[in-house]
């Protein structure tokens, strides 16, 4: 794939012609900046989701304690776990986007390892969610 000004992208077909026009308009440095910005956005959005879920869980625990109601730990845990799983998806997307910038064998192996760990954690959290009681027990 070419991402430099004036690069020779001689392909036929409508989607490829659009890519060809894109290749002629964007430089390698600009492409790296765009990809880095998009990857950073996804990572930050994932962090915001986890932060929001944590704050929400804390507020629910404090509010329940102040009202002296019985703590519905399963519901709070379920909501927070769902936010963590969603955030993991954004982190994986960020890692995959970053992998476009440096597709070396070392980087691909590290990326596969990181994504593998995150997928296993996400799977474990989803499995745990299914095992939680559906009501507030």
C-alpha cells in the first residue's frame, strides 16, 4: 500500500481508485499522525468507559450505604464488568490500529500476545457475567 505524496498506485476499480486519490493526497507522516490519533482516541475512550464504570459503581455503593439498603453486589458487579468488557474491545481496536504503523515480525508477535491476553480476559469476564444471578441476589 502506498501512503506517500505522488506515490504510484496504479490499480483499477472504483474502491482502489479512491485509495489512489487518497495516496496522492496524504504523506507518510500525515498517515502516521492520523493512525496514531485514531488509536489514541480508541484507547482513551476505553479508559473513560472504565473510569465511568468505576465511578458509577462507587456512587452506587455509597448511595446504598447511606440509605442503609441491602447492597446488591451482583448488579453493581455486572454493570461494572460489562463496562470493562466494552473497554477491552476499544483497547484491542487501538492495539490493532497501532499495528498498522509498524508491521514488523516483532511488533506483530507482541500485538498477538497482547490481543490474546485481552481476548482471554474478555472471555473470562463474559463467562463470569453469565454465571452471576440475574436478579439482585
